[in-house]
C-alpha cells in the first residue's frame, strides 16, 4: 500500500472577492507543497463564498495544478 501526505486547509471565502481567495489558495498550496503534501483539500464553495443565492452562476472550473 502506498502512503501519501494530505493537507486540509480551513479558510474563509469572501463574497465578491474570488481573485483574493484564489491568491490565498495559491499561498496555501505552496505551503503544503513545501511540507511535501501531495493532496491539498479546501472548503467547499470557498472561492465565491458560502450560501449565496446564485451559487451555480458563480461556479468556475478548478484549474488543474501540478506540484
């Protein structure tokens, strides 16, 4: 069985600030990679904020990132 390191990030998303949230995700991803994490988990709906009435309209594809 292969083992691997997982990082779980607990962070807030800010409604109407997706670029700021994506920048924060990038910083967390870099920190996790520095600590040899192979998988990084982020909160659901964090990019555009939680519980917005138009969640489906704000949704975006997540970019694939190779670490």
